[in-house]
């Protein structure tokens, strides 16, 4: 049973990507025109004030665009529990330097906007748990896993998209089963075998006689590696890729309470004349 929500339209936002947007460098301008060198744009670091202003502007525009009367901002905590399952999880990101002002903008998200984080959980987990536990809530994200593998009405905040999408239970189940076969290169999760891509995965899933996409995915693993090894490989992929969806699914020793949404009550008053777009 979902927790009662006194608000009618709560945006539950994956805030991780917004920090990066806020900290992205600015294009250098010459007389109002972006400067190029060797046919490439020239960039410069933002000041801290510019980074914070970008963050505030983005969140404000976003909340107006989705007509939210409240929000919950989520971010990834320290030491994800998935590292205990596979130490190489996201190993491809090791050494990637965070942009200037990353910590300051992150602190700003927490101290000014009331952002939340839970150690051992990713923002994806928090967003999904909250939306499944709270009435009148919807996901706002750019992450394909959140947008494709979870059923419901979500807001796709990717640049050029900026629209609501509805994902059925069947569509979400198929997308998740497909991801178990194809892995996630961004998170360093390999595909089932070398050369096995989305088109092959989709073809194999559709050709399967199993009753569910998930069962079909398991069968494909077992056919490729044998029953025992196939099951173990499938289970590992499943655990790494599955976005936690309820408090009951939390790993042992991780506690989390569903937060109260933060009121954002000027959506239809102060800025009612402005046309909002996510153009960053």
C-alpha cells in the first residue's frame, strides 16, 4: 500500500545528472558567438556562482515544465552495495575526474534543495522505491534504465526529448530481460558474450517459447553456458542491473524511510507566462 501524499503531482528526480549539467564548462564567446579553435569549440570553467545558478535554473525550469507542486531530489550515496557482488562494477569509471565545483553543487543540492542520499544505494534505487511507495509521484530522469525498465508514467528529461512517456508492465519486463543479455557498457556490465548486441537479444527473446521475458533470458544463458554456469551468470547480471523497487528489497543493514515531498507551490503563479524548455 502506497503512502498517502498530500500533494497532487510530486516529481521524484534522479539528481545525479543535474550536478554534471550544472558543472559543465561554458563555451567561450567572442562578441556573442561561440569561439572555435581548429574547428572545435573552446570551453572555460564556470565560476562557482555560475554553476549554482545553472543548477537552480535547471531545477526551476524542470519543475515548471512538469507542472510539479512538490519534489524529491535523489542522489547516489557512497559505496554502492553492488560492489559487494562484483568489485569490477563501474570499474570503467575509475579515474574519471569530476568537474570543478562538483562537491559544492552536490552540497548545494542537499543543503538548499533538500536532496537526499542513502549510502550503498544509487539514485536509481531511491527514485524507484519512492515512486512505488508514494501516491501521486512520477520519475524524472535521463537514464535509460529508469525510463525503459520500470513501468509507469515518467518524464524523459533528455535534451531534445523533454516529454512524458508511459511504460507498460510488459514493455518494462521485456526491456529489463533484454538488458540482462546486453549488459550496460556505461556501468561496466558486460553483455552475455562478445558480439551479442541489442538486435540479437531482442530476436532471441521474441523467438523464445518461455512464458515471460525473464524466463526467456535465463534460458538463453543456460543454453549458452550450461544450466549451472548459465544460472550463475544470469543471477549476477540480474542482481547488478535490477533497480530496487521497495523497502522490503533493500539489502541487509540498509535502512531508509520514505521522505516527505518538498512543496513547490509557485508553479502556476510567478512564472505562468514563461515557456519552459530544458536547454542546457
